[in-house]
C-alpha cells in the first residue's frame, strides 16, 4: 500500500479526494477514522461517492463506478459462499468425530456444488464486465488449470481493445505463459549452450522433424522415459528425425553424466543451467517435466507430450507423409 492522500471530515460529515493522475485502472483502499477500510476500483473519468459510518464493522456503499459495482457484487457472492463453507467445516469436523461417512459425503457434495456454482456465476459475469479493471479482478476467483479458456478469451479481448492498459499488459503476459505453446503454433526459437558451452539453436535443425524434449537429470519420470526416447531416435534418426534436448539442470556435471548413463546419443543437448528459471521452459510454458513438443520440417508444433508408442506412431505417420 502506498499512501497517496488524506482528508479531514468536515462539519457536514463529508470529505473529498481528487486525483488528477489516474491511469486506466487503479485500486484504492480508503481508510475511514482509522477503523473502516473500503476498497474502491476506479478508472479515469469516473466520479464516485462513498457512504459509510467509519466504524470497523460498518457497512459502506459506493456509487458512480461500474468497476466498484462489479467488485461489490463479486465480494458479496464470495462472502456468501465463505459463510456456507465455514458452516460446513464445523459440520465436517463433527461428522469425522462420529465417523459418519454419509454426512461427510453430503458435505463434500454440497461444497463442490456451491464452489462450482460460484465459479459459473463469475464466468457468466466476465463477458458483461468487458475490459474493465473489475474483469481482471474477477479472474482471481478462477482456477487457471480448469478455467484457462475463459482467462485466455479475456486476455485476447484486452490485448485487442485495451493494449495500452498497464494492468492488462501484465495479465495478458501471464495468460500467454499459462497458455503455453499449442499445436499449430510456430515453435519459438531457442538458442542455448551445449555441454561444450557452444550455442546451439533450434532453428539449426529446420528441415527435419524435431522433438523438443524438456528434462533433467534429477527428474525420475524423465529418466524412466529416456529409454523410449532413445528407441524412437534409433528407429527414425535416418529418416529425417532429430531431438533437441533442453535440460532444466543446474549442475552441469550431473547433466552430462545423465546423458552418458542414459545413452542419449543425439548431438543437440542444451541448457542455461537455471533450473525452473530456464528461459526456454518459461517461453514454452513448461510447468512440469518431462514435456515434449514435436515439430514438423517447417518448425510448426504438430504434437505435445507424446511418449512411448504414441510418439513412435506419430513419427511413423509424419515421416511417411514426408517421404
């Protein structure tokens, strides 16, 4: 919180703030009598009025801002769900003590239904909110892993309609990272150092079908999958197939030893040794490994996270078509 202004309440029980430097969307916390706190979402050109009593648990109404109207509506919905959740928590604890499995199941079902109902209400509100600050705030109530399409759709709308809005720029950037790279996208360039500290670019393999394989020596599932990757490489390496391995290691010696031990014979092994801060992993939206992206000869993504037989089947299809 940054304190930007203060005012005294006059004899008419009124006070005024005037901000001349509002950007395209700002969140303010108005503290009344060092007791009551009122959150205000406001955009340039809006004039708002707050009616409040200045007590810690007192009510406050805000008018004149569509952003604050949406905010109050969202928080009202959240408060209602939270009150029910607290009640269910108490009932759940009692049911556990009594080992009442039927009651526990009922509570879980009721909570899930209420939670999903709340999410659906938020999703239904977002299109009406348009490209407001409140729409960005509303996404805090959505699980990105489940509601990513809604988040992406809103990000696309902000990017098109309000590309200069600072808060939107951050949101759009985060949404793109969450979205990651999708099938049909052109694969972004990667250029990292090899085990010999020489830069090797992904584009240097253009003209071949390429598997970008994100892995690490410390990753158990990656090491378990490596024999399947080796098998695919040996089978298709003479038919126009290549592998570009990106390691999320931070210990160079461990990385090199794992390459040797697992027999990863292809030449393109790269890493910036930055662990999860790997620039390539962030560009591709990699949040877990192993993670793979299959590229056609033109560098377009044609498959994701293909493993074992699924990878070989796809390579049979693609390389047969190429020949």
